[in-house]
C-alpha cells in the first residue's frame, strides 16, 4: 500500500494555482498535472509529475486524451473497501483534485467563433474527473473554484485533511458547475439550428440574495443569464442608493426594455410592471416632464428609465417626485450630485445596446414555457390603412410611438398618445373596452386633452364598442393588429366616427 498522498491539478484558469500547489507540496502531497498547468508549476519550481509519466501512457490525439486512464479514474473513484484492488494494480489514491474546464462559454461569446472552434473547446477529461471525484466525495476533495483553495489548504494544515462537510459542499459546487457547462454546450449547439431542444438546460449565475420577493414572506435571489444580450438590465452598475428589491428589478427591466425602443431622447416611467408615462422630446428633461404629466399619481414610487446619459437639468426635475429607481446609460457627475441627496433612491447605469434576449421564460406548475422574445418592430411601410380617411403625418408619428409603448403594457392594453407622449394608459383588464375607459379616465384625471389623440391597441377590437368609446373620448386615429371576425364592423364604426385606422397584422399580447 502506497503512503503517497496525491493531488491532481489541471486548470484553464491559473488563478492561485501555483501557491495552491506549493502549499500542497509543503503539506506532503505529490502533485500530478497536465499540459500548461504542469509547465507553469515546473517553471515556478514546484515539484510536479506529468500525468503521462505517472500512467505510462503518453498524451494522444493532439491532447484530446490525457487523463482518461484507469490509474487516474481508479485513484479518484476508489472507496475505502477498494484498497486491495488499488494495491494489486499499484494505483495510488488521488485525495485532492483541482480542475476547471476549457473556456467554452467565453470562446463562443467571441464574435466570429466558428463551430469547429467551439467544438474544440468542449472539455471531456475535465468534467469526467470532476464528476468522478465529486461522486466519491466521501474521500476526495474536488475543487472547481479557485476561491476554495484557501479553505481546502486551511483544513489540510489544521486537520490533516479536508473535512466531510467541506468535501460535500465542494461536490455540490462541482455538479452545479458541470451541469451549467453541459447546458452551455447544449444551448449553443441548439441555437445554431434555431430550434427548441428536447431537454433545455438553463444557465444562470447568482448575482445576489434579495431581502425578500414580491412580498416579505417570500424568499428571493437575483440570477444573471450566463449569456445575456448586450445592454440587458443584469449588466447594471449601481452608483447610489440602497439595495435593490425583487420588485425594483422586475419593474426596472420593464422600464429599460421599453425606453430602448426609441431613437430620440426618451423617458419611461413604470409602476407595477406597466408604463404609466412615456415620452420623447428634444432633451431628457423635456421627455421626463411629458412622461410625468401623463399620470403623476401613478408615477409616485415609480421606476424611471432614460436612453441618454442623465444630465443635471433632468436630475433637478426629478426632485418633484418620489422614485424608487433611476436608470440611464450613464449618470453625469453633476446629475449624480443632485440625486445623491435622495439617500434611498437606487441609481443604475446600464450599457445601452440594441437587441433583446433570445427567449422569454415563464414558470408554470411542474413545467416551463419558453418563447422567442417579442422583438418585432413595425414601421409605417408595414401597416395597412383600412378606413376611408388615412392618418396625417403627425398622426403617423404618434401611432408608431403608441405602438411601441403598447408592446410593454399588460394585455388588454390601450394607449392614448399625442405629441410624442402617452396621454392615458389602460392595462391588464379582462375587457378591452374597459381598458379604453380606464385609459380615457386616466387622461381626464391628469387634465390632459384627448382631442385629436391616437390610440394603440395591442390586439384586435373584438367589437365596435371599444372604437366608439375611444372616439367619444376624442381620439382621431387608431393602430391595431386587425384579425377579428368583426373587423368589418369595427372598420365601419371607425368610418362613421371619422377615425383613421391602420392594421399592423402583428399582435403584442403581454400576459405576464
């Protein structure tokens, strides 16, 4: 029976590996290693044995086969009752394994990465060793994260070996890591064919634990997609204020995705996941004033998103309201000085970039719904005028503006707009005509005239009553998908009231 204590180190991320190896040698371990890790340790004066020298079998197939050998895997998988078999085969136990994997995720994230390059960065030996060692965590410490080196060394120095609770904790981390790694590969390969796989592995890394969820009795955490779209909210940098809550993050995402739709300076105010004020203008200051005027009551405690660097004038204007979160691509220094007087205001910087996540997810009891993100955009050339009177140029601009906003309002969604701003928003009603009534009521409450306004409806009007109510409120033009069995009846109602109506052929249901 050999008395040699062995550790096998083979890492792509070399962070801390030299010091870890040197300390293991100092604790009486013999180091096995491969390739670049072995070369690095040798250069740094650490005694190391190449795996090929230990197994007596050279690396082959351009390095594809290095550690796939019985002397390695028996050393990792052997239980206490396997000692006789190890002695007969003259195989030593491997007590500590430190492995991290080929950088598949960073490789495929590079622009221009080819399929062949991605395939070559799929690690085979590394996950195999990690899974073997983690399965046998009763006697093996499997380390996949350099942050755990210090913990392992501390226990070896003070206790002579790694404790059972630590080995178990390390094993859990290994299986989570290899599962995410395999998921990254599966999702990448699937994405190249634009299909939904039979088994979907999601990859998310925890950014932070949250104080609670939607309500204080619900626990919560915030995870970031391993491959977020450029400009996604999860890339935020908080520059001021207290910790974000679950609801802050959910509403901030709604506001940020909406404000990114606009080319000119824009402000979006969101409350309870729905835009309650949206506007574009020549400056952010003016856009904010218009957005706020849509619904000052609902704006209280809202989330404010801007699509330009936030300057001092806009920051000073924010002083009139209580807000939970302000988001912009950048907060100018003089603006931050103004906003910093609000101790509880969370201020986020998020890189502004086009694009959306590839998929939306909704958890249901015992399952998961997956769909492509609603990233469809509509231009004037895409829509069809269906009434006797076409919109005039100013109405066209407002119709397209209203349509962009409606995509982010919970269905049934009705949005009155005019002059590059929302005038009234009706959201989340079971009846579309009720959404029209609520939107008109909101405008009346805010003392905003709907005379000559335009209306966007996220889905078709099932009956003529919705058109009649919005016409009574003062609307002059409507944009909607069309597609109802009663379209002719609805168009007739629009013609009777002198409305312009256009069909997009695209629906924007947003149920959650």
